[in-house]
C-alpha cells in the first residue's frame, strides 16, 4: 500500500509534553467501526462501563531501561561526541544501537560512555564499548567491556530515559519522566520505549475494572525503538520491521482462550500487546505460549485472530502503528477518528490521550 495513505496533519501544540494527572483522567475516544454512533468522547476512567464482565485486558509488563547513552569516540587525538539509543540486546555484552552521528563510527572504534556530559560521570566508572559492526540507517552493533548484570548496572547509572524525539526535541528529560514514562505494570526490564497505552492505568482504575468482572493478564514485549521509526519506503511492501523479543506464558494463553470460548473479548492494551498476541495465535484462532522474537508487520488486509478490541494512544503519521490500527478498524474509520481528535483538541502521542477501538462482537 502507498504509505502516504497513512499521513495526516497535526498541529504541533497538540503533542503532549507531560501526562495529565491523575493518569486515568486522560480523554478516551471510543471508536465503534460500523456503528451509527461511530465516535464517542469519554475519559479513560470510564473504561469499566465500556467493557463487560468476562472481558479480559492484556497489558505489556515490560519496563523501560535508561537506554540513551552519551559518549565519546576516540581515535588517537581525535574525539567525536556520540549519542546512542540501545534498541535490541543480542547477548550478555552486545547491543544493537541507533547512533548519531553514525558516520563518525567504524568497526573497531572505541567509545566511552558515562563521562561525556559536563558535570556527570558514570557512578560505576567509565563504560566502554567497541564498535563491532556498522549497519544501515544509523544502526551500529556495540560490544561492551562489561556483560550481564554488571553491564545492566552500568547502563542504569550512565543512561537516560529515552523520551521520544517529539518530546526530547522540545524539553530535556527530568526526574518526573523516571516515574511518568513507566506503566504501573512495569516489571521486566528491556524496553527502550514505553508501551504507552498502559501509562493511563492507575490502581483505582484497575480496582474498578476488577469489580466490573474484567480480568487482567500480563505479557511482555520489549519495545524497541525500531517500532516507532518513520516508514521511509513509499510502499508498505518495502518496509522492514525490527524484531522485538516477547513472552506469553502458557497459563495466560489458556486463560485467554477460555475468555474467548465463554464469549468474552480479548482487549489488547496497546499495539505492543496486540502484536505479540497476533504473533502467538494459530490459524485456528487458538492462542499459544510464545517466547522469542517477532517482526510481525500488520497492515490493512491482515486477519486478526487473537484480539477483539484495542486500546491505544494516538500515533505518528506514516508509522507502522497507524497501519496497524487501520488494519484493525479500517483506514476510513481511522481517518475520521483522527480528524475528530484534532478538531476536538485531543492530546497526541506518548503522553497524550487514548483511543478505544470496539468493533461489533464477532
């Protein structure tokens, strides 16, 4: 498909730079494809009355790591400042990263992190790495001198929370982001971007959902920065997705199959949960345990077998996430929903408001 079909104009002032408080007071655009009442303005706190007893929410329990590192590349007396965004762990010591400027790096170069910004040093000493490989589009493989838990601790000391560029380009990350850019479900470190639909949940909302009879299940997909990269190809067939690691255990898969068998809906909280579930489902519609990498790319024409409803934030133009929600709800429906959101001054992107796509029950 032509990537330009997934474009739209967004006034810059609608990009949210901070979340609302409390988080469940964010606005929620309910989208019912095919219904006479296609669009309805609500709030996230209304979620319990929009769902039914027997439905099941699936949230992503990944935890964002401080994946933005600032360093120096040294070649003799020549020094270059480098910024790296970790996006995929290869083993105990190696990470794939997006580097800026990548053109200043070559295989064999040494890079030192943790002491590159004035007045700030790595608490565990300097964190060093060797450039093992340089790929395309700014992607570089770094082999760190440390490995395993020692490397994790050094990254935690030296790194910053990796705010998306549309926020980081307008303000610096601060202590509030350490809290705000994690969901209440975050437990498994490994993501370099938050599963942002989950940011809207609060303990009070979770209690209200449980009282309604809506179950909650956790899965893990470590969100990589590649998911949010703009699609540079002109046709979706020419775009390559970056792989991400995910886990869905057998107990959760069985519970979700039981939900569907009993007539309940599987409601994915976020496109990350949706992608993992659709990676784990068989052609029969049964969801199975899953552990491994997925590079599933969902575009219009895709047949959804695992999820029945989707809660998600508002996404970037021409992004793979726009393509996914268009596959789920229909491109024309999504265009009308986004035009309504712009007109009604919804807040967009990671710290913004949310959509709930509720198709007719199958």
